[in-house]
């Protein structure tokens, strides 16, 4: 078959098809139909030449390009028969639809924008164990955003210093404290000791505040070690585990999610490294795809970036991610400039969206206005860099959240709350 044989603009996708949308720029002198067909061919059954001994029945497995729109840069949609994919196997799915195609000579730029999974693939995955409403139930917080922080400095503190910073954040008003993405088990801060010391601080903070508090230790490691760490935190009374999802890989995440049927931890996904895949708007894999895979496998929380702050992401992309993770049905539509395929999630619970990256108390009203209440607002330097220290920074963040929930402006609320006042002046 020629590459153009994989293009059928009259094809109507079946309910059993897996559908991908790509942004594509053909290489010089390559026509868009040929480039699109090459992607469909190489990501399904084809190769660069005819295979003489291939049985005729294989033709029913051909992926079909059914939409090509654009000029110079093209948005294409490809339908794949779901039998091409092994159920409950994210690495195999990605090896097909996001594998060799990125290196093809017929393509100048290629970005996987979105995936629509059919029912049989969705139902082969567990999805989050807790999701948004399970996490709220654990923390006993019903109708406001959750407030979290990341221990700073991210590296260098010993175990007791780490626990003390966590304690100050909790008693100041944070619900959740987490390790940063590159803190694992270094010589100056051993994982096992850190977990024990920080959980002691958590218990003290709960006793002092009367509120439920959570700690997210970073269990990121080689897969077997990661599982040992997950079992350790569970054994010592911790309800959470944090994982760097891109660094660990999709297969390791599936292994952890399977083990979590016994451990029953809340799984928090940090997206460190994702920008290497998605920052280029014309090449790679979008954050929307990463978010869908994370929800499908079954992590309860995921960093989606933020509309403001040091890792600023376009508002339309963040809002799209937030909707995709929270809703049970996404309609085939455009969210302003965002392309989004239709997706029904069936039994898969919603994943909690985590906003982080250069946030401070002054950002809270903006975040709630644009993303709603079902978010976790996570501040690092915006709490620990407060002029009154971590305790004062956490108080300022909680005061800002209270003001927003009560319908008050931060400026007016700060008149009677010194920590918030100093935060607004400083940041």
C-alpha cells in the first residue's frame, strides 16, 4: 500500500476506534496527504515499502486519516482499529501512536495533541482510586480549594529541618506538604528517616490545629525500590505517595497503580520533565495527552501548571486540562483555540488538578475565578519566601483563600490580617 492509501476523508470513525489528533508540518516538497498517510501507516501496520507476504486480512487493521485541515501547518485526525492495541498497556499504545513517527523524513514537525480512547480500552484500566472526591473525604474539606506547599529549599535540609518546615506550614494553614521533585534519598536527607520525622510533625500539627493534614513523600526511584518505599510509607501511617511520572515511565506507573490496590495510597503525579515533550507548540506530545494517560492509569492528582507564575501556561491550555481531568464527558468541540476530542470516561474517577509554579497568596482569587474550587493550590517560594517565614507565609495563603471563599477582596481582607498584607506587599 502507498502512504496515500491510508487517507480516506470520507471515513466515519467507529465507536471502537482509537482516534488521535496531530499537528503536522510536512517536509519540503511532501504533499500533506502523503505526509498524513505516512503517519497513519507507520503508526499502524505499514512500512516504507510493500510487504509481499502479508496476508490480505491485515488490510482491516489499516489506520485511516479522516480529516486534514490547514495550510502549511495541518491538523489531522487518524482513526485506529482498537485491536491494534493491547489492553491495559500504555507503553504499547504510545509505541504505536507516538513512536517512530516523530523521526520520519516526510515530517518536518509533528505534535500529538489529543487521544480519544474507545470504551474497551478505557475499561481495561482502573483509573484513580480516590480522585477529587475521595481526597476531599480524607481531608474533610468539602467545598474549597486545597492548599499545599513544597518544602523549600528543595535540596539541602536534613530530615529534622525538613520536618520542622513542614510543621510550620501545616500549623500556618496548609492542608498538604510535599517533597520537591528531586528530593529522594540523598546522603543529607535519607528517605526512611525523613518520612518518619515528617509524619511525627504531621501528627503534632493535627493535634494543634484540629485539622487533617497530609504529607506527600517522593517515592520516585527504580520500580522495585519505588514499590518498597510505597509500602514503607503505608506501614508508617502515611496516606500519600508522590511520583515523578515522566522520569519513572508509564510502565512503572501501571505497576505502582496495581500494587496500590493493596496499599490504598493517594497517588500524586509530578510532571517534572514534561516540557521536553510538550513545550514546543509544533512538535512532541501535548500536556493534554499526558494528563489523559495519567488519569487513565489511575493517579489521583496531577500538576497542570498555572495561568500565572514562573511556569506560566496559556489560560486555554490550563482550563482545558482542568476540564479534561474533572469531567466525566468531554464533547468534541474547541475550547477557544484548544483542540479537544470527545471523551467519555465511564468508571474512571476525576483527577485533582494541582496548580503550582511561582504562585503566591496574591494569585488565589485569579486561580479560583478561572479554574473553580476543585483545584489544589500549591505554593513553594510563595509561602517559604514570606517576610515572616514559613508560618507567616502559610497563614497568608490561608487568609487569602478564606477571603476568596467569603467573597471578599484580598486588599480589603489584608487590612485586618497582617500576614496577607505583608505577602501582597512583598510579592
